[in-house]
C-alpha cells in the first residue's frame, strides 16, 4: 500500500506564498485512521497546535474505533469525530460510508497526521480543501530538529514549516505535550480512588505512590522474572512510597499480583488515578502514553521499538532503552524524578 500510494498528492497544486490567511481557516480536518489508544493520545499535541494556531477554527477528526471520544472529550474545539469501524470487513457499509462522507464535506485545511499511513494520504487527496498537508517530512525539518522523528512532533514541525513557506508567521515556540485535559473534578475523584486503593491494604494514606504497569503487547512485554526483579528493587529502594500496579483488561500481572493492584475500563478514570501518583513506570504501550497524557512523570522502558519515535516527553518523563542501560541506571533515573516530587 505504501508503494501504491507514494505518488498520491503529486498532482495537488501547492498554494503560493500569501494565499493562506489565519482568519480564513475555519474548518480543519485531521486524519489519523488508527484505533490504538497510544496513537490517539499521540495525536493530542497536533490538535493543540492546530487549535492555538487557528483559534477561530473548528476541527474534525477522522480516526478509527471509539477510543478517540474519551481522549478528546474535553477538546471543545472538536466539532465531529468521524470514526471508521475497528473491523472494516465486519462493517463494510459503515466503512465505505465514512470514506464517502469526506468527499461530501468542504474544509479549509486538511492534515494527514501520519506520514506512513496510506489511507491517510488517500483521504487527504480525496478531501475537498485548498490547503492540504500530506505528511511528508521536509528535508529542512530533518536537518533542523533532532527530535523530528517523534510521531507526535514531526506533524507539528510539518505544519509550522508549511505555514512559513506560505508566509505566515509562526509564533508557537514550545512543543505541546500529550494531554487529555483532565478536569479538576476528575483529578479530585482520582485522588479519592487512589486513597481507597492504598488504604485497603496498609492504612497509610500519607505515603506518596509509585504506579507500575507490567503488561505490553508482543515482544515489547518483559518477562515475569524481569518485572519481579525490578519490583523487588523498587520495594527495597522506596519503602516510604506506596507501590501499586495497574492491571490490563486481561487481568495479567507480571509480578503475580504481589503489589496492591487495581483495574478500570474507563480511560479517563485510569488517567485521573495516575495523575495523583509520583511516577508511572511501564514498558512502551498505550497506557504509558495515557500516563504521559495525564501529565504525570512517566518512565518508559524500551527494548524493541524506536525510542526516538515513541518516547514519553515533558513533565520530567524519561525513556530508557533496557538493552543499553541496567537496573542501576533505572533507579538513578527514578531517583531524580522522585527527588523533585519530594520537594513539592
């Protein structure tokens, strides 16, 4: 598909310098047809960039599956979430209807948020809009930004470059973080739930909390031996902290349920609990990105996936390649995060 679609957009006539005016961009479509939680969370920085760049606009999202609804629940600037069914062959009519719906709408700007998405490129070509960003990374971006490979960042660099070429001054300096915009009420409820979780076992609610998540998909998942060794070290190093484990939907624990544990099917509830912890520790997976989007310091362990593409960033978050570091390095990293937390 990538080979077949690499020329998609080649016939698109690029606008000229001076054609685009911020005030005229009212309707924007962002395309990211992927159903995974992590990929939807990784889209939140681009959505924030678009909103602050075009403050008078309304945004539609074209995604897959239903997870985008809780992720973008607090983004009032999003008008509509057009979602492909997670299993297209079981819902072929709905799948085709979603594609056709794009052709029936008119936008001022369309952005394909994933340069490697063939369907994203096709949808960008299909959409009716004068201004289109197909997702290809410009050479100047590669040379200028060391972190251009990050899946959340390069679409933002692309947008900024596109606007600069068209003569639009870009005043955005900082890079937006992953953020599901938890409300004060949600954070408060998360605090009460965390208090209940820790109280149920040790009646010591004054301790701060470290949260771990031991599951991951495929070969990103570390073994029980690996996690049990690491968990024992955490217990030894941080007796003044509660250590709890968030469980996946499969009810799997790589430390055999030795820690206080909890489970929730509500994405925002999970994030609100994590928000009240001092640090969240996990392998590279969607829940790791959820922790990052809750604005909690996150330690992500990587062994097979590309750190520079998927690493958590902001709020003191750190990515560790476990094939290039050891447990002493991991503890040193966690120490630095907790040292800052102790000062609060």
